[in-house]
């Protein structure tokens, strides 16, 4: 394929994508939005994360990421 053929193929695909998006927009405009979608989360949807450190016991049996288990040696 030549560069011109590639560009023509990209242009056709882009045109088709544009048509499909326009169809979806028209279809979505005729339907009410689903509950809970396309709406920003309210204050009740916020999750607060405390600044206090985690309990170190949570990580007592975990592996060091990328290093493997503490009691084993690398090959």
C-alpha cells in the first residue's frame, strides 16, 4: 500500500467513525439519561481518606513488590 492509499483508508475510517458518533448522539438525545450516569457525584458520594498511617500489621505477610518474598533469594 502506498502512503496515499493509507491516508484514504484513514479518511474513510474517520468518516465512518464520525457518522457512528453522530448516530449515537442522536439516539442518546432522544432518551432520558440513565439514573446515576452523566451526573457529577454529590457530597454523599465522597469518600474521605484519613491522614493517619496504616497499621503496619496489615503489611506483615506481604511481599516486597518486585523483590519477591522476604525469606527467599533471587535465582
